[in-house]
């Protein structure tokens, strides 16, 4: 479906079919800014591109049958819902739950991508992941940060899906291929953005993501001197603390804390092995690599390398002296 509406009446009819009950009002001197809408439904997903050269405001009551994910293509909008305001701009989006009410103010030259996800299909998929019936409806948190993992990967996948829809020779012309991609988009969204079943879902052993562990180890290896904590690492990679700890044990047979300690010890030893005693002290090297309790560092270092850090530094001095 593609329309270039000359007024709000036509746009309201079209948007109501996509989103739910919609009311428009103009925010500029133009009484009825032209709104361009391009929408396509594939199975359980409805992908809609909506743009307007002029600013406007819309009141929306989401369809009871859809989750709506709002993503910015250009410009920006402000979403007011549940007594909070959220800016939808580059890499920042919004999720509207079925039946929820929102007011959205669109800026000039604003374009949005709206991903409508069938409610019953998404809840059935979540039920299969949890291996149980849902005792209450699924509800997502509103603000969406697609600049950070794992939502960044989900966002990129949606963009590829949208590009494929525009291609006449796309594999998505085949129903089996389209179903597979839709399933991936919906399942990935369930394990990427927080909702009221998030903690229960993250507890599932089958959902300990190797991706999250790779990202956590990359953060540690790139900045071992940073004041990482298990909680900060878990937040950065989008999983719970317990899931991160379980993943480290499952894939690396070590805890996140011990992995960080070992990386810091290894870097400190490498530093000591190429240092000159007259130019640096063991305490300076320890602090450089995130150890601020010298006595504890020395004891841990000896346990790990079977020699004191001062012995490593002394030997380096002899070698380079």
C-alpha cells in the first residue's frame, strides 16, 4: 500500500488500519500537510514507512492486536506516554504495547519506520521459549536504544529485511524464507529488549548467548584498566548478571570477575617485563592496570606467576640494563 495523502482524513484512515485509532492535528500554518505512507504486511509483521515535510501531532491508541516499534529514519519525534516523554531520533526508538495510548509530535521533514508485530504470534513464541503459557499479557518497556547491543544487531536485521521487501528478486518472495526471517526478527526482539518476562526468559539456560560473552570479553580485553563490574558488563551486553555469570562458566569455565583479574594480571606482567626499575615502580604498574590494593596485587601475582612482581621488574632491569 502506498499513498500520498493530501489531508488528514485520508492519512487517518490509512494509519488507523496500520496502528489503531488515530487523530491528527497540525503543528504548523499548513492546515493539512501531505503525509506519505508506504506499508506492507508479510505474515506476522507490518512494515510501514511514514513521512511528512511539515510537523504535526497525532494521538494514537494502539491496536489490541499489535506491538508497534517506532524507529526514526530522519528528523525526530517526541512520544508522550505513561506520564513520560521519549525522543525518537537516530538509534533511539519507542515500543507501543497493545491498547496503550500515546501522543506523538513529529518534527519537520520527519520520517519513521513502524514495525508492527502481531501480538498473538509474539506471545505464542515467547510461551514456547519459556515452555509455559503466559499468565499475563506481554508488555515491553517503552524507550528503545538501538545504538547498543543486542538491540543494535536487531535494528540492523530489520533494516536488511526492509531492503529485501523492496527487491523484486528477493528470497522473501518465497513464503518459507519470509517466515524464517520473521521468526528471527520476533525471537531476537524478545531476547533483546526488556519486558515483563525478561528475567524469567534470561534464566533459561538455552538462552545464554555466546554473543553476549564475546562482547563482554571484548570490553574487558579492550579496557582492562576500566572499573568494570559484573553488573556493568551485564548491562552493557544486555543480559542479567546471573546470565552473564552462567555464560562465562559455560563457555570459558571461569567467572567474569576472575576473567577480568587474569587479563589485568597478564597485562601487568607484560608491562613489568619491558620496564626499567629506575623508571617505574611495581605500584605504578599495578594502578595502571586496575589494581589499587598493592598488597593484594602482589599476593595474587605471586599465586598466578610463582614469583613476586618485583622479581619480574628486577629481571627486566637486568635484561635491559
